[in-house]
């Protein structure tokens, strides 16, 4: 099911009496979610991603704009008539019902030609339970389940009616690190097997990038960038997107372009033909540093963290806007900790240059 969001805007009354006007949670959001794809809505707290999900679900009505499921305008349609499956952050399971009863519950509300017999409901519940791999837990209560198992029950309950659109609102935030990894892989598998168009809301960029077909990065209710995860990571449109994506985060330096050369302080770090002379921000991804005794970028060494397959060099530089620079290099390199400085050359495709006035990424020839 294709979902089209057309100039979607949502405003709320301003609760701060000292500030006039309204709060714009979602601002002129236009996007087409392709049929059968998993889309990650990504951004910091307060960026409008959950509000966007609530607008798609019908739990909130837009101030302006339209929502289409396929060719159907569902903007004014109540949630129960939209054919959506919704999974909340806190699971929202009925504690007095068994796993089977929780999964069957949405089917009991079907009426008319869609009404099912008890045998049909049991059959559908078991089929979905097998899909999410909880068919051996059908007679347990939620209190007898782990967090990951409860999350699977919530997903099964959302899927049992085979919704046109599946909506997941930060479904992994209550799980520990290992369960998060396992459950997000399960969500990706389930989505591929069912082919249901899915919108996944998260503030965790690693989560969004690992399972999404496309990500939508938001800030202050406005779309910053849309694209395949690797494409957005490799080619951020602005400084916000570059800083939001990546672990460890990108290192940002103050610098300038002069006569086709890029400078940090007095050091020329690389050629950048085609960019006009100006002051800039320079973002360097952690994997963009190359340990090089003759490299142009000289940093003060603070420490070395051995991670097994790679090494993280922790250093500082007067031109860097953060307290430390974290550079990831292969463990094949040997780094002496008995020195005060370390030099790097840089991988050009891992260096991003941003306007100091607009913070938009600059590209040369």
C-alpha cells in the first residue's frame, strides 16, 4: 500500500504563555512512501516524527494537508477504518489476557462479512505467532514474558488483521542492547515476509539505518533529507544531518577555503577545486582518517582504544568544535602511545565541507 503525505502540517496551542503563536510540530511534510517498503522516521526528541506517525494512523488530525492510502483520501477517516496496525513503545498488552487472547483481540471486533469464527481466529493467531516466533508461548500472560517476547506479541497483534500499513513508534526503546539488535532484525524479516508498508519511528540512527529501505531525517518538524541510509550517510545535505548520523559522530572543524585549498588553521589538508573562497565547517567521518607520519593534519594524542578488529585513536585539535576526535583505523596499524602528537592524511570522500552561514554542504568540481 503506497502512502502519500501531501503538505502535512500539524500545529498545537503554545502552552508557554510568554510566547505568542502556535507550536508547529510538523511543517509542510510532503513524502510518498512506496508500497511494501520499510521507512525510518529519524530525528531527535521533539522533531515531529511521532506526531507524523499519529497523523498517518488517524490518532491526530492534521491542521492542513492530506493523507492518501493508495488512491484513497483517508485524511478525515477514523483510525479503525484506515486498516493500520500500530505498535507502541510500551507494548500496551492486556495484562489479564493470555498471548493468544491478546493477539485475537483485534479480530473479535470485526463485523459483517469480515466477522470470523472462533476456529478462524485461533488459526490466524497461531499463523501470526509462528511468524514472530512466539507460538510456544500462547497460554502465558504478559507478566510471564521477557521484554522482547512482549514486543513480539504486540507486533503479532498489530499484524493479525494484515493491515494495509504497519506503524511502529519507537518499539525497541525499552529493550536492552542485545534484545534491540535481535528484535530489529526480526522486524526487518517480518516486514519482508509480509510485504506490508511499514513506518518505523526512532531517534536511534543505527536502528533506522540498519533495517530501513529509506530514512527520513527530521528536525523541528521539517524534513532535512530523504534517501537510502548509506546515501544519506555518505552525502549529507547539511551539517545537522552529518552530525546526527554516525557512531562515533563526525568530527567538525572550523576552517576555510582559499584558492582551491582547504585549511584547518594554517595547515592545508587537501585540494578542493570548484569551491569559492570562504569560511567553512569541515566534517570528517571517523573512518576518514589515515594514520600517516607525514600527514597534513596534526592532532594532540590523548589515548588509544583497542577494539579488536580496529583501533580508535582519541585526539584533540584547536580547530575541532568538540572536546575530542575519534578516528577509527585498522588494527593492523601499530600506534605508539609514547608520543604527544599523531598525524593523519584524509580520505576525500569522507570529508564534507559546509557553508558557515547556511550550514549546507558545499560541492566542488
